[in-house]
C-alpha cells in the first residue's frame, strides 16, 4: 500500500464524519522493527521477525514518524539495543509502518466463515508483537484498543473465553 497516494486520494472524502482513510484503515498506525533471518529448513528463503516500537499512534502524528531522520533514529536504537543470539540473522533490519487494519488482522479477517472457532476473531494472523510488550516497545498510545483486539495481553486474558 502506498500511504501517500492513498492519503491524497481519500483526503477530501468523508464517511459518517470521518475521513475515508481513517474509516478504511482505522485511526491509528503502528511502528514496527523488522529483523530478517534465513530459514534453517530452506536456506534460499528468509523471513522477518517483528517487534512493535510504537503501538496505536494516532494518524495525526504520522508526519513526525514518517521521515528519514526519525526512521534512522529508531532503527539505530533498536539495532543497538536488540539482544539476539541467532546465528541465522542476515544483518538486514528495517522500520515499517502498519495501519490499524494491517496490524490487527485476525485469522477470521483472512479466512472468514471457514474459521470454526469464535476465538479466531481475536487471534492475530501476523505477529508484530501485539500480545506482548517486547524489548523494543517504547509506548502504546491506546492500551484499551490493544486489549479490545486480542485474546490475551502480557499473559492476562482480555476476552471472555467461556462463550
């Protein structure tokens, strides 16, 4: 997704009093740190392991985060402070921005009615560190939003599993 193109396209369109971009993608974004590793079972493939740096940042602060100086500052901090002993690390790291919709995509969102378990609506399809405050997390701007989207948060249930 091209954020700047989508933002420009939806700037003047409103739905129920909210800008269309916020209606489609949610009112927040998340800053994640990615480290790339070689797949030990197939050395020609790689995968990314993610950690959240800033969670549920309101879209109005996007310009403060989405510039090269700030990205390099966050990348340098995470690279310097990340504790990892993995031998298959490729020395490739990156800072990425995920919309609220991308960040909180559940198995139910991807597979729809084929999910036979009600809990799949709160199981995350991609692991960006939503369920845990990992070592790179600096701030969660809206912890209640986080808890409302997940089954558990830092080993505490956030959802009534009896239904």
